[in-house]
């Protein structure tokens, strides 16, 4: 599952947050933050649950907290980045989302897509090492008690696109896709270091007006897809190095989103016919060769619109906690399949003016989603504790 990443402010508003995880091998990443696949990150839980002694836990909400990004490193430890009264805010839980405390956010603003400062996404690799990113990058090595601003090599802040498109961590490393002078660059560091290096592999910008990159990591494997109205290019991580890669759906007239379920198994959802002749539809493709080849599934996916975005893809909202369960954001709703995608049902009915900006699972039963306003990409945390069958809003 991917996303939660910070909002893609350079892109047009999303009409469909789309993607799905197909865990063909049943493997799960060893990290539960959004790892190289973005598969398990997420947080929050119902407020006021009972303690083991049956004494009610008194929870004092952080007044006015609106969530933008979430990351979990275990079923217990997680952080949520957002705002309070328009100012950047950060909350932490150490009991699986039952209670939350305010912690010191990076000394910057919330990045809204305009201006020349701020962050909108959060990722942690473990209880100590984490990053807040967007226009700027801040790092912590003490669980968020203090933050250091980091300058990424090669970043071009004058391009008009979000300088740090996406950031993910897995297998002891952290990768960031950044806007360069003539294309997207990929910077990498070890989780405990602020020394970053730039891969020689560049993903050139497409011919459309708003280039947009998605980063997916799983174990030691990784993929980048660039959408600019249509799929324009990509990169693939194998054996510690990034190389040029051709993603699926480069000729089908629309953007694609990628969600790996293991280092070898990769699911792609492609919007087709938007910028090419033919009927509009959303098709699914599966690879068991780490993206070297794909097989198209027989049926189109049952979503309300084939169009992921007018000019580019918006980060996907999708997750899979097991080999047969898929949870996908469709507008403000969550659609789920519990039989490998054969049939679908709506497990969360969101507001008409909202979108599912993130769906993720920390364990096979515990997951979280962010239901955000379509105008601000700030909103509410949702929690499931039954593997995606039901979801409930959570107060931070």
C-alpha cells in the first residue's frame, strides 16, 4: 500500500484514489512503516477503550488536530503529521492508537503546495529514525524529540512541482524521489545517516503539464513510475541499484499506480482511454517477476471513474493485509475484496467532498486510512481492527 505520503500538490485534484495490493506469495515486509512498498504504515484507534483492568482510559483529544500523513513502525508505535489551527503539529502513540500525545514537530510550516517552505509527509523506519518531507526535508534520530534540516543533493526547488515527491524506507535504507532539472532523481541514505547520494538513473519528465512520481518499496526491491497525464517512464531497484524501467500501461492513455506485495509480486492499476482512443476503464495487471513482465486480469476494476487525475496520478490509497484481502480507496469510500478481487463491497462510505488519501495495514487485522478533504488534503484518521471489514473515525 502506498500513500500516505504527503499530498501531491503539483497535480490536479484526484477523482479516484486507486490501486490494490495483490499478495500473491503471502509475504509481508519486515517493516511496518510505509516500507519500500508502503505496505504497512498507519495508525489511530477508537478513543476511550477499556484498559486490561477494566478501568476506562481517559483520552484528552488534541483540539483541532487534522491529519495529513501517518507512519507506524509496529502495531504499537506510530506518528501522525497534521495541523492544529493551521500550524504544523505531530502526534505520537505508543499503545496502538489508544492514546496520543503531542510531540515537537519540525520547526517549519505545513506545506500546502505554495510557498517555499514546509513539510506534508512523515515516515519512520524505527522508534528513533524518521523524516518529515515535502518542500523541505527534516530528519530525527531520537523519535521526534528534535529535528535537523537536511539538504538533498540535486533537488530543484524552482521547477514548480513538489521538490520531494515521495519518501519511503525499507531494509535499512531510505529513498526519496525528488524533482531535478530535467527529470526525477532518486536520493538514498542509510536510516541512521543524513548523508544522501543520488542515483545516476534519471526518470525524464513526460510531455504533459504536471509531472508526478510514485515511489514503491518492498524489502530490497523498489519501483518508480512517472505519470504526466499518461505513464511516461520509470525506474526499478534491484541488487542495491536503480536502473531505467518500463512500467506497464505506457500506451493505454492514462496513469498507473503500483503496489507490491513482496519483492517479486507487483500489482498495477491503470486508467485507460483517457488520453487515447477507446472506452475509459480501469484495468489491473499483475507481475510475479518484480515488474519484468505483467499479465492483465480478465475483468476491469469496479470503480466509479476511470480517471485518476486530469493531468497526473494522485498517490494511491490501497492495502492488502493478507493473500486474499484488498482494500482500495475510491473517492471518499473504501472498497474491499476478500476473495482476491473477484467480488467487491463498500466497507466505508465516506463524505462526497472527501477522498481516501491513504490506506494501510500494520498487521493482518489493524489498519488505518486518512479521509481527507478534497480541497485541503487534511482530514480524519480511520481505523480498522478486523482486517478491513469495518472502519471507524478516530480522534487524535
